[in-house]
C-alpha cells in the first residue's frame, strides 16, 4: 500500500475517538504516503501527530463545492487504500466515486466499500472499539496504546497542584447534554474547601457556563478561550480529578488517563462515547439535569477520589 487516504471529519470528540485507529494505520504502513481528508479547523491538531504526509481540507460549510473539487484531485492520486473512519452518509459519496474511478481498496461501514464493517446497534460498542474492529478487516492491530506526548506542552506557572479541572460547557446545539453550571459551581466550591485549586477550561462560547464557578470560588484559574486541545491535555495530566459533560474537551482531558467524573444522560450515545475504563466514572440519569450536586459529592466521598487530608 504505497499511497493511503484516511477520511475523518466531524466533532472534536469524533476526532479524539479516531486517534488510536489513525496511529494503528501509520504503524502498519510506516513507509506509505498517507493523506488525511479533514476540516480546516483540525489542521494544526493533526499536524502535531506526525501521522500524515499530507492534509487535505474539506469544510462542511461548502460541502458540495469542496467535495467535488476534492474528488477530482483525490481520484488523480490513485490511492491504493481508502480508509473511511467517518462512516457517514457524506462519505458514501466518496466511496461510490472511488469504486467507479479508482482501483484502490475501500474499507468503510458505508455502501460501495470492498471491505464493509457492519456497525452494531448503537450502545453495544464504543466508537473506539468500532473503529478498531473495522481495521481488523485490513488485519490492522489496534491493541497498542497510543502515546500522547506529542500533545503535551509547557503550561503557565499558575497551574499549581493540587488542582481539579472543570469542563462545564458543551458545543452549540447540545444543551441537553449539559449539567447546570450552578451545580458545577457547587462541586468546585466543595473541592476548594478541601484545599484544591480550581481550573476551568473551554472556548469563548463557554464563558457563560464558567461564570458560576468563577463567581462562587475564590481564586479560579480561568483558562476560558486560552485552552486549545494541547493545553487541556497538559492541565489534565496535572489534575487530581476532572469533571466534564459528554463533550470534545472532556474527551481530550480523558487522554491523560487521570480520574474523570462524567455527568451523563443515560442513553446509547453516552454508552458509545465513554469507555468503561477504570478512570472513567459515570454518573447517569435519564436527564442529566436531574442529577444533583449532592449526589456527585456523595460519589466523590464514597470513592475517595480526592484526598481530604491535604
């Protein structure tokens, strides 16, 4: 396989879920030229991985125009292997054109693939597990843990341990996943009274979600709008505990493999998104809004996730 194309776009969480699969492809084909088709906003992030020789941009806002321009370019490349890690209705279009005008082998869960992975009913496997099983069709082993040192950066001196990290925001349109900011603030104050420093991260749009924490605690380390993925990951490495909704920045923080409490809706999406590893602590309800701050504090005390004798 001299020349390979990987297709991956979507939400930040989707990107994080696919990292191990992408690394597995690079490890399987160390001497191949690997192209990635993704969105412009992820170029800097993917460039850090060193997994790819070339990154091709496809933005969802101008999907039809960019897709057809990209298709003509991509077909000229004569890829030996196309790996669709997005597995969306959108990528079915690519699969069709590659099947008609390219001799490369197509691996996808969508129609027109040569090797088609059948995705189980949602909730029966995590997203990571699904991508891993898809790669098994290509005899690619995805059982070796990925080292994320490439994502680590030196963070400001103000990140003083012991620290508890809060990720209270969600992406636009996902309010149903968001635990109330006031309840995050209750937990933050509880941690502060136990002598932990409080840090909050997120994008500019998360400032309203963070305000309750900032107002309720005395000296919050406010990293809103100055916390790209590498900063979130680096703070998470230093954190004694992390609190998050089911959101992209939370999945970045989880890469640090420190204990994280997820406040979640009890549905198949959450089951597919959050692995059952020992550091993932799930507090679930039919509606995330019905989970009380007292319930979360009780869980912290029961599991002894924080050292109360600091």
